[in-house]
C-alpha cells in the first residue's frame, strides 16, 4: 500500500468521508445498479496466481453455469484501487481482503459478515485458530481464508556446522551467542538478518519479535501495553538494539533493508540466520534462485527469557461486499464462489492446494498438512512437520484497527530511532504507545 496516499489525505479521514458518501441519501445503496441473477459475479483480486485463479473460475463456471467477471490489480496499488471503487460504487461482489484492512472496510460498510451463511462458516472447524480470528471484527466473521502464512526463523545449516554449532538456537540469547561464534569464525560479518525498513512487512517482523519475547503491543481490550516493561515490547526492541549496537551481529543498515532485499542478502550467503515469511523457503532452497540452496532449514522461533516459540501469522481472505449481500440472488451466487475458492470444490480444498503446489502459498486448512502430494512436494525443499508445528504457535497481529495505518508509520519510526541510537528503548515505546492512545481516543 502506498505511504503517499496515507500522508496526503489521512487514511481514517478518507474512510469516514467515503462511508458517509456511500450512506448519503435515502438508503445505503442509493445509486447502485439493480443486480440481476444473470449478471456475472464481480470478482476482484490482486495480481497473484492469475493463471490459477482463472483456471478455478473456469471450473466454477462449468460446474454451476454462473458467469464470473474476474479482474485484478497489483498488490502495491490494490488497496487504493479498491477504496476508489467502493467510493465510486463500482460493481463488486467478492474480493480478496488483507486482515490489515478489515476494520477499516467493515467500519465503512463495504464488507458484509458471513456469519449467516452456514455453508461458509462450517469450514472454521478445519482452519487454524489464528486465521479465523484474523477474519473477525467486533465479533463478526467477514470471510473465508485465501492464503495464510507466518514469520519463520531460518538458518544456514552449513554455516552452523563450520562454526562448530551442533543445534540451531532455541532462544534469542542463543541466537546472540551463536552469532558471535559465527562472526568470530569469519563466516559472516552480520550473522543475523533482520529487515527493519519502514514498509508493509515491518509490523510482521516486529510482531514476531514481540510475541516470541512474551510481549504484546496492546491488550485484548485495545489498551496499549507496548510501553510496559513487564508485558510489552521492551525485551524485543532491547534485543534488536543490543544486536546492532553492542554485539554487532545485525547490520546497522537493517533500518534500510526491506523484506525482499533481506531475502536476497540471506540467499546470497551473507548471513547465518534470518526472519522471513515461511513461504520464502521454497526460493531459498531453489538452486536457480539461491546460492545457499539445500542448506536452509527452518527452526522454531527462538524464545525470549519470558517468552515462547510464538510467531505472528497473517491472513488474506475472500470477502463478501455489502453490495452483493443486499441482493438475495446475488448473495447466493457470491457465496457459492467464495465456497468454491475458500472452502471445498467438489469435496476437496482444491484451490488452496493448487496455489500451494504451483506457487508455494501457505494454507490455513489443517487437513492439507496430511495431504500426501503436498507432503511429498514440500519435503523436497523443507520440513512439513516444522511448518505445521510453527503454524500452530502463530498469533494474529494485535494492532489491527481502523487507525492501524497511521499508528504503524509512527511505530516504525519510533523503533528505527531506538535501533540507530537516536532514542532510548523506553522513549521509543512510550512514543508509540502515546500515538496509539491518541488515535484510539479519536476513533
């Protein structure tokens, strides 16, 4: 999503104005064209797995006799594109949604809950808990999962072996000690790769660090606790600050390194450890794309002194628009499409399996962990048991809210200031908490 959009107009101001415009007049859908049963289902996604989506759409059309108008936009422009379409009342029925946008879009009245559609909610029994929770807002469920994954801890087994290390680190203290050992052996100048650039990935990196250290950004009530030394983010940020400035095992340039450049640096053999999206292991162990192919292993997320092996997970899902839900016939057809993609198609989780096999996308439906074709494919480049074990320990982001975008920018700036020595850890987290509390109060 673009930073320019948020700074120029103000994300929540725009959402509020958009919602007011949509609700103006005699009813919430004044000006919308009347939907007819013969109209195609308007399906909008970001431009990922396009061939796979088209194939599954064609199978749906052949099976049901219904027509689907499929369109997409690049991920970087997707959110702004959809907001513009919502405000302009363009026809939209089913769409891909990021968990980070759910509160905004639900509050604006653009997404409809699916709780009343038992043909959809029946799949919750097969879905990892954090994934389902990522589709909830104010007690209502807003979709079925399309793609789920989490932040994983990877290591270069060859580097550890050369340094005389027999087992990967189980704690963040061990990450420090092993990194110093690897550094001393001359195997890597900065053994630990962390991507701390201000981009959309940053909150996932920070959340993984905070959760594994036993901390939180906010409580279930929504109150900020990130500044609380006993249960907040202090231990995680302090570890990063020490890793950069005291132990020098993480590059000070980490504040300029985004997720993609971090992947490239790790796959070039410059580091021994890295935090990356779990799905990146396919690239890391591909000889055509990585200089360390065959050497990359996944370990459980290291635990902080008062933490656990928890990590952060994220979810992308199929949402039903309020446009579609407002028309009974349109809603019935849209729900069929959501089930075909996010649930079972002819008795199987066909699309999630297709995406995993073809492009390596993660899935949330637990039965696929037992699928023999998936196991065989994954075992060729990673460990399925580790994949499943870590996913069971994933938690949803605790900061997703209507004001998330504005807070996220301020929080990223505060963490970076501490990392480069321009702020103390306490001051950085207090600034982050103060921003959260201010935005929450204004909501």
